[in-house]
């Protein structure tokens, strides 16, 4: 089979993590994100015209296929692993792949199989949520991780002391990978994973809800998050740009959720909101 490199260009309306997750379901297995572009490499025969059609149906004009290049024969996965690094967050968390050496025992270690770049903490959205989580008291708290992807946030919540975490994703790959990673980190009994969307959240209340998705889904599902958040509970949102923060804040404000902190890096934002005693249920 020919080795191909697909170059995708995306606008501010497209979350590269979600684009990567979708392309994984279309036969792509390795990815490299650049400024405004995503390089993707299929591990099976993929037709460019079919990819263009599927992308337009899923993302509209927010994502375009810019070019396709044929590469010289080589073991791409082996080459990719050579350049795939572990991630250190705030000097306290190490996210690594199984082929990396074990982390310093003083660090919180999370092991994620890098089947794709989505949810490995390399992207600002994930790393900033994890940094915010370090300043939240998870001890004895019930936690919901919406759009869990690899379950990296759910795993960190347990390692920070959460009393049980529910991880939800509507993608079959994410559901299976979340189960694998929970087991890989020895937390299969503490991270519960279900395949669903916001409409499938069980009739339970949570102290903390984590949602690293994208602006449109966050806005659409915000009511569901608020309905499952305990009074005084925290909602941690990410997957959107700093320009989108006013709209996110306005939506939260209508639900009596007040912003108490946010981080911004390369225009990507992660923010913490707190529910007042009058929050809608």
C-alpha cells in the first residue's frame, strides 16, 4: 500500500481534537498538528474524494483537504513514536505512553496509549484542564467527565481523590479506548465508562463536571450539565477559543454558573464555573 500524507486545514470553528478523533474513525492512525493544519496518515486505503465528502458532511467549510502527498516507504508508526514525547504539566503530572520509561515517583503518572493525538495532553485544551484540576479539591467528590475521549481527565480525577468517576463519550472508539486506559492505569473499578451523549447522563448529581469538547456542543449541552451539578459544584469547560469565552460565560450565567477562573494558551481557553444555590435543576 502507498504511504500517504493528508494535509487538512481547519478554521477557528473546528476543534482539532474532534477532527483528529473523527479522522481516526475514517482509517487514519497517526497525526501531527501544526498552526491551523493537521497532518494525518492512514493505515488503510483511503480515497481523497471520499474523505472530502465525509469532512464536508461533518464539518462543513470549517475543514478542508489541502493536499495529499505520497511518502517514501518507511515504518511510519516507528518514525512517529521516535518523535512522540511524554508531557509534563505544572511540574506535577506526567502523561506518557507505554513505550516511555516510568515517570518520577513524585509525579502523578497517567499512561495513555497514543493511538491518536486526541486526549494525550499535548493539546492546550487538555493540558489546561488538567492544570486547573490541580487546584480543585477532588477528595470524596462525585465526578462526571463528558466527551471523555481517552478518559485522561477521568483518570486524573481519581488520582486526585475523586470518589468514583463516570466517563461518557458518544464515539465507539473513545468508549473502548477509555475502558482500556482506565484498566491500563489500574482504575477499571473506579472509572465507569458509558457510550452516550448528554441526553444519556444518568439521573445523578455531581460535585464536579468536566467537559473538554467544543464551543457548539458546550453551548448546546450546557443545560444538561447544570441540571446534574450540585449546588456549589464546579463545571470545568474547554475546547474553545478566547473569543468564545463571552458567549460561554453568558450561557453559564443564565444557569446561575459564575466563572471563577480561566487559563488561556495560544488562544485556547479552559475555564471553571461554580453553581450558586439557585442553579437550575
